[in-house]
C-alpha cells in the first residue's frame, strides 16, 4: 500500500507513461493511432478519477494541482476519444492535442509532488 506521497509520485509516473505512449503513437499509421486512442482515453479517464480521489486527502496546494491534473486528463481522454473517429486530416492535430494535455498533466503532478514535499519540510522543521 502506498502512502500519500508515494501515490502522487506514482500518479506522476503514470502520467509520464501516458505521455510517452501518445508520443510513440505519432509515428504509427492512422489505423494504429486510432486503436491506441481508445486505450489512451480509458487510461486517461482512470488516472483522472484516481487523482480526484487522491486530492481529497491533500493540503490545499497539492489538492489544487491534483484537481487541475485530473481536469486536463479528462480533456485528454476526450481528445483521444475524438481521435478515434477523426478524419485522416485531423489525426495529427488531435494526437498533438492529447500529447500536450498529457504533458500538462505531468507538469501539474510535478507541482503536486513539490507542494507535498514543501508541506512535509514545514512539518519536520
């Protein structure tokens, strides 16, 4: 079982993996990208839901970063869902949008990790 600090770090790692997966799919053909999009959407939704749950146990700064990351991941899931049915001309743009959202979520999770560490340092000081 993870403690809260570890759970945030795991969530950040999961978001980084999602980002890498989307980035790797940009070199594939459109059929493969669409197939990957369905899975990316599911992973992004699942990660967003877990972040919302995790946010409830955090201090204000980390809580807001986690909620922001969850919101961005929900939008990434929407992008990926739209990608699955996008016209061929729109596939690249939708993939880039999902990639940017996954990157933004990772950055917000990094801020949550930093806020959690800062809070822990204040407590131990």
